[in-house]
C-alpha cells in the first residue's frame, strides 16, 4: 500500500487545527470557572444579610427600652404667630412758632412726662405782642368807662325832657360798641398769650425721648418736618402679629368668651418675657398673605420689648380639661397613621393606633387609643417590632453624650512593644554612656609616661608617694 508523503502545507494546516481546538477548550474551561465563581459570590452575598439579620434579631433576648405612663392634666391650646412691636403713641415734637432755640431741657434717651418743657424759644417778640394787646384793652376799657358816665347823664336829661332822647340812644350804642371792642381786645390778649406759651416746647405725651434733631442756637420754624425730638411711648406697648385665615372662627369664638392672654417669647424662642392681652382684631384678611392681623397690649414693665423688634407670639384660645398626655417621643408614625407601642403582660409590646389632638416638642395630647393605666415606650425603637419582648430600664440609665472625645486606651500588645522600645532605648543609652567612660579612661592612660598605675593609684593618673 502506498502513502502519499505529507507536504509542508498539510503540516501547517494540521498544526493550526490543533491550536484552534486547544483554544476552544481553554475558553470553555475559563467560562466554566468564571461562572462557578460568580455563582459562589452571588450565594455568599445573599446569605450575609440574612445571617446578619439573624444575629441582630436574637428573638431570645429582650429589647432594652424606656417607658412612660400617660398623665391626666389640663392642657392650654395656643396659636403661634410672628409679629412686630409697635408703640401705642409716637409723637414728633415740633415748634408751633418761629424763633431762636435758646435752651434744650432734655437728654437723649430720657424718660419724659407729659407737660415737661423740652425746649425754649426766644420769647421777646411774642412777649411784646402780648403786652401790646393788654395795653390796647386797658385803653378801650378807660374809654368805655367814660362813655358809660355820659350815657347816664344823657338818660337823666332825657327823662326830665331837658335833653333829646336821640342823643341818649346814640350814646347807648356807642357804649355797646366799645364793650365789643374790649371783648376783641381780650381775644387778642388770649391769642398773644397762647403764642407766647408756644415759646416753651412741652412734651405732649409721656414716653422715651429719642435723638435730638435741632441743636441749641439754631432758628427753628413751625414748618420744619424733622421737629425737635421724637417721643415714643414704651409703657404700655403693642404687638401686631398675624395668624392664618383658617383660625379666624376659632379666634372670634374664643374672644367672644372673654379676654385672651398673649405671650411674647425672648430671643431663644422658649422663655416668655412678657404676657399681655388681645385688644383688637382686624376687620379684613390680607389677600397677599392670607393672614389676619391682630393687636395685643403688654405692660412692658422691664423694657424688654422695643418698637420695631420682631418677636414670636402665642395666643391662648382655650384649655383642654383633663386631657390624656404622653411624651411626644412615644408617638410614632407608620404607613396608616400614628401609633404607640404599649407594654402588656410579660413585657410584650403591641402597636396600638392613637389619635393625636395636638402636640409640641415635649407632650402630645391623645384623644383616643390609650388609657391612663397603659405604659408606652418612649425610646429604643430601632430593634422594636409588634410582639417583641422588652426590658424596661430607668431614666437614670439613659446614656449621656460626652462633651469631648475620650482618649482610647492602647492594646496590651502595643503597650508591650512600647515598653520594649523604651527598655531598648534605655539599654542603648546606658551602653553608650559606659563606652564613653571607657574611651575616656583609655585616653587618660595613654597620656601617661610610665607604666599603667597599679591598684594603689588613683583614678586621676597621678602616682601616690
């Protein structure tokens, strides 16, 4: 049987086919390994959360919590608002006459009373006008007295037919005319006296004087807009604040029953600095903001309220009597509403739906869902669920936050290493000191001319006799 000899081209093709076969097999092996590794990683990744949940839940151990018992008490109902302080009366004190300001009788920021003289204008011109009016009245009064005497004579002559009645009637009219002139003189005197009194600028109200607008020696006019000073009444003082229009009916109903108290908070928003009463309600709603303006009056005994200041205000509209109150932290919110964890028999908690009437930062008023004999959970909700068993601690066991981080102690291994390093450093230091002393001794011995000193020699290298 004859065989065809293999050519070089056939050898190359066979080698290529074998190489492709080995590459395909290696690809399949690699894909199989990668698939196995991926499945293994996916299995581990899904099993770790389940194991962690199993370790965290530990149904055999109770959950540590704190609890509280509902209280029965009267709870005031407040409406909160933001307002601005305004003075009940603000007056710009102006001069009513023109003249030179010769005296200023107040200090800036001083409390003044109604009628106090704040400034004085040169009264020379107005005093002269007053004196002139008085003199004119005296002149007319003298003339009137003479006319009355003549009238009496004419009437006697007319009665005895010795004189004409016409002359008596004319004299009577002249007396009436002079009497009217005397009254006009008295009016001129009153006018001059009033003008003269305007040279003393007095305080129209009691309050706090502001900054002086005109200095002494200047000419002031009645037409000046700035005036001499502005007086603001600080006691009592008013606060204008706003409430949403949804509270109109509630406020009106409460105001119809009596005077409503109003509180003003300090800068911290917690401390009540003054308490007053509601004095007025606006007759329309502001359409731009949808709010209703209200006005309250405060005594401001300690001058803690200042005109132009913004403050937080609360209006008491009613009081809930014998209400059920729990800490706000006991009320939780779920997908279907508010609820609380109630501790039952054997310290097993159950979630119970509650209805909250109102709440603030500390307390919540419960309308339904709880009773005064229940115990509710206030802290420790992270690992808590319906049906869990709890361990109720005391309030004094609540952990407190550190003011600053504490220094963490080192591990025993680190302390040993530090101790070994310190010992090594001490040993090196002692060894170095010993070597230095030895070198120093050798140097001293080399410096001697005779043989080395014996036992009777001193350390200084000097021979003893």
